[in-house]
């Protein structure tokens, strides 16, 4: 079965240039702070995080969390729950959460207090994509790759029903 080709939104080279700019800004901001811990939110972030981590020029470590969004007929809106926690302690560390896309903001509204409660030295967010139109929670990421319209975006790690993650560019598909 073939999937429809997404309509390109950002090309491979546009993404590479933007990731380099983000990495330069992060490297500058964290230059004097010691080691940085990049926390990727699985799964959508895995390609962005791999590219970003290789471009950042300060000492850094990498960890991951995974959340699942749980919806049954009676539960609205979908309920988030952790399915994989960090491997290490973040107390006293500089933590940068790396997200694929911030949409309603509910994922970060759930995750950030959980991480803040573990007393990191600093806690910030870098998101590749920012879909401002559907924001429900007052959350402003510290680093943003691209603003995107209220469409379903795929590629460069982002999926639709687990398809398109390995697409090298970011595109839009019609169905939601
Ligand atoms: P939020 O909690 O901010 O509404 O949504 C965050 C999560 O929703 C993202 O990490 C991502 O998994 C999913 N998401 C929201 N919009 C899109 C989209 O346009 N494309 C894809 N692939 N995932 C999205």
C-alpha cells in the first residue's frame, strides 16, 4: 500500500540550516554553564535531537522520556501518562527539553512541572516546530525551529499513524 506524498513545507537543506542556527544559539547561551542535558521527548524528536546534539558545541549528555496519550470514550481531553522516565538524576543540572512540535501545549504543561520538581539548575525547551494556532496552555518555548500552520505535519521524525518518520523533509498531509 502506498501513502500519499506529503506537500513539502521545509526542505532538507532549510531544516539543516535552521538546526545549525538553533545549535549555535544554544551553544552560546550555555557556554559558561557547564554540562547540558538534552532530554528528547520520544518518539517524534529522535531525528531532530540527533542532528541538534551533533551541532551543539558545549559538553552535553542525552536522555529521553516517552509519554503516551491515553483516550477512552469517557476521558476528554486525552490523558497523558509517562511510559518511560529519564535514566539519570537531573538535580542541579542544566536541562533542555527537546520536542518535535508544540501544538496545544498540553504535553509540556504536563512534563515541565514533573521535571521542575526534580530541582534542575535550569529548565528550558527547544522545539523544532511550533503550531501556535491550537495553543490551549500558556507555554512559550525558549528555542523554536519553525512556526507551522494548523495542518498535520510529517517527516524528519514526525509521523502519521507511524508512517513518514524517515522522510528527510517536513511536509503536510491533508487528513487529520
Ligand atoms: P501538544 O501536547 O502540544 O498538543 O502536542 C504535542 C504532541 O502532539 C507532539 O509531540 C506530537 O506528537 C503531536 N502532534 C501535534 N501536532 C502534530 C502534527 O502536526 N504532526 C505530528 N506528526 N504530530 C503532532
